[in-house]
C-alpha cells in the first residue's frame, strides 16, 4: 500500500501515525504541494492523505483511512475509543488563526519534501496567505503576538490523557489532538507546558512520528 501525504499536514499525520502504530506495511509518498494531477487521478480531488491499495484503488478522507488502517492492523495494538477530544480541540480552535499565522509561513522554511520546488512553495503561499488574510512576511513579523496567544491557550488546555496511563496505547482522541500539537514544535522557543510536551513525546514515540524541535524557525 502507498500513503500519499505531506509531512506538515495534520490530516496526513492522522493516517501515518495509525499505520505505524498498527504495524500496517506501507510506502510513504510525499507529493509536491502543487501536484494536483496525482490526487485527481487517484480520488478525483486535490486532497491528502490518500491511501492506495495494492490493486490500484484508493481512498481519501483521513478518518476513513484511520478506520481502514485500524481494521487491517495488528489487533493487539488497541486504538482506544475517543471521548475527550471535543473539549481539547475546542480550546485549540479558539486560537486557530494565531496557530495558522505561526505555522503556515514556517512550513515552507523547514526543508520539507512537499516544498522542494519554488513552484510548490509559491502554490502553498498564495493559497494560505488568502486563508490567513495577510502575507507570510506580515505573519512572521507578528510572531510574538501569535506566540503569546498560543502559549496562553496551551497553559489553559486540558492535558490530553497520556498513553503511559493506558498501557502505552493510543486512542482516537490522540488522532484528533496530537497532529496540531506536534506541528507547534515548528515554532522556535514556543513555551509548551511540561505535561503537554510529555504527551507529544509519548505519542511521537508510540507512532514512530517525528517533531520539528530540531529545525524550528
């Protein structure tokens, strides 16, 4: 199987983390951000992640892919039901603009495979500047303000349940919460509370994912 994705995409992280956690063999294929053709050939819309099966058929929608990977994966790797994510994601959503203003301009500076070409970076920047209502240059200049907003949210965030408190298993809550928190590690010197950082580290280890601490901007 092949999992088409972008490294920075939180929806893609959902799928990849479960494939790894459940031990489902797959090939990661990182598309250039401006590659619309492959997406349309596979699922008739530009959207990732895309899971392509060995027979050539494919499916989109991250949570549908998560369910399929859970079904195909090792049964002993339990994916716990979710129950706490609405409370946590509601807090995160309150500062979604600040999160996007911090992350969107940084993604193209991290050396990620989906942004290897100038055309791919320009494609992303044009669309995301419209999304946040300002240039990437302005968003970066406002970093201190956006960091304060996000750091305040993180101090108030209900701490997600640690996998180590559940036999080192993860759940649907983690699928919905972890990707955004993981991506915040792309912001240099952002203050992440100790328990939130521990949560990120535990899920990263269990799902063979990765953070951006070492390349943060």
